[in-house]
C-alpha cells in the first residue's frame, strides 16, 4: 500500500494496481480542532512515512503550521486487502 494522491481532505491509496479513495476521518480532524481550539484549518501536505503511516501538515487561520501523525485504520487496511489479495 502506498499513498498515490492527496487533495483537500481526501487521499488515494494504491495497492496491487488497485486505487482506493478515502476521506480523512472526522474524529482525527475534530481532535486537531479541539487541541488547537480552532474551527477550521487547511491541510497543506500529506506524506507517507511508512506503509499506512503518514505525516499531515496543517496550517491554522493564523498561519501557524503543525505536523500530525495519521495512521490508516485497521478497517481500511482490511478493506484494501480484501479487494486486492
């Protein structure tokens, strides 16, 4: 599995020549909002660190940038594997 593309709050994973589009989970986004006490932010970049693990760079309304760790959920991994294996 590898990160193929990322746009806004959606990302595409490629595995065995199959492509899967997912939206970043609301819980993950809500935790960022609560931690920073902000209502909105922009996701600037999503980078794959290792299989299923990513760094997400966000930018706050004040212009601050911060990196968060994001892990592909076990449900999503199981779904991808059920289709491709």
